[in-house]
C-alpha cells in the first residue's frame, strides 16, 4: 500500500512540474511521533566533518603511528581556532572521524595509545567548549581489522568491543552532547561487491552494531543513555542495505547513512554540471521516503552523517542542488553533516580560517 501511495504521489508531482508548479512543495512525508531519538538527531542540525585528519592513516600497514598521522593526508593539525571558526560558519555539530588501528597495542588488550586518545579527547573538548554537538567514530579501521564477514567476525567483534570499552571509560562522564558513531562504513574492503554487500555481510554488520551497543550500555556513567549511531552496511543508502538494517530495541539509537546523491559516480554528469532534473529529485525523494518509512516512522532518528560535492566550476548549480538536498532531508526528519576533507570536498581553508566557497556554505547552513 505504501509503495502504491508513493507511486501515485510521484505521478502527481510529475504532472504538476510539467505544468510549471515547483516540485519541492509536493514531495511530502507522513506525520510521525517525535521521539527522543528523532528530536536529538534533528538537533544535530547542519553539521561538518573534520575529514582527512584524525582518520588519516597508512592503510593496510602494520606499522604503528604517532601524533604526526593527523597531518599525513595534507591537512594541518587541528586547532581550537579552527573549531571555533566552524561554529562561526553556522554549523550545529561536528563529526570527528578517527582511525584507531595504527594507535592500538597488541592482542589481547588492544590498548589505545594514551597520547592518541588524549589528542582525540582534546579536539572533542574544544568542540564542546564551542557549543557544538560532537560525534566520534571508528573510521578507516576496515582497512585493517574491521572486516564484516563471517570468517573475520569473531576477531572484528573482539577488537571493536575492546576499543569502545576504552572510549566508554574515557568519556563516561561526558553529557549527551557527545555521540558515539559505532562504525563509519563497515564492509569487506576490496571484495567484489564491496559497497553493495551480501546478505551475510549485512547480517554481520547488524550483529556488530548490537554487540558494540551492548558494550556501551553496560559500561557505566552516562553511556547507559548516550545517543549512539548505528550504520547500515557500508553506511550505504542502497535500498537493499537500508531495508536490511535491524534496528536495536533502544530508544536512544540513531541511524547513520552516507548518501552522496548526484555525485559523479551516481549520475550521468558530475556533481553540478546541471541542476537536478525532476527525475533526479524524485529519485532522491524515493530514497529519503524509504528511510523515513523504515526508520522515522518507527521512532528512530536519522543522520546523513556524510554528504557533499566536489564540483567547484558550477557554483550556482551546486548551491541549488545542495540546498534542495538539505531541505528535503530536513523535511523527511533527518539531519545532515557535510563532508569536508580539506581538498576536493573542501569548504573551509583550515590554514587561513576562511570560507573557500561561500555560496556552497550558505546552501548548507542557511535556512
């Protein structure tokens, strides 16, 4: 019945658009109950990712790394001034991607290097002092030990829980403004079908989500009620991965999905060479509607914890498409955090604390 209703709505929208009526007003979502999860996810608002920084690493290397790893992908060391500038730009939240693999001790304890944990803690504190909500995660560890198939599940689960146990201990007294994002894009890296996944791999992600969540909830302090973000397989917005996510019986869980809709690998033209067509807008709506019906309608908040674009030649179109994306996501009940890696996806000049692309920024943060 829901699919039929959506199909009818889309047909009506097409007719109205042909008649010259704007599309966005007719892309509607059903009303829903405002749960704690949905309300908090929405409070993350329009956020920013500190990309290519604390998650920078030498993938697949067995060598340990020190604090210098923060700059190995070309970005400067993060400063409190940068975090304050992010807030000044109008962002409500900051996601701090972290790769832990090259900063972990050996089995069986997998102890996080103290200097590295202190550094992550320092950046978290700066963000909280700047009145930003903060998300920390487990990022490129899929290039090392976080492998989501049955053959590797036991080791993956062991290390994941050892890691989150230590993070829980460090941050147990922090209030709910600090969010734990269990895994970035959990998948079987390098395998055929890496991003699409298989039934087995999706189920392993479900089991890892639940195991890590149980570790957090049983760790004491404020972790019993902390908001925790759980990803789909690969944090993917593909329908089969959206539908496969098993939602834990926990009213302070938020779903994390990355959705770079309209980028070059998802479209017949790159980023913003053209403004999105009616067909593309309807495709975006259908995906958002699926997430709404499966997650929001069941009381779970949704965060688009990564989205973004690289086209810097067609700024007027880029701003138009981005604004449409963010506003439609919010209409569906989601929050959005833009990806900024300091280079191709960059918005902020981290060396000079200036905005590189004001029109793009305004499309993200201005209501």
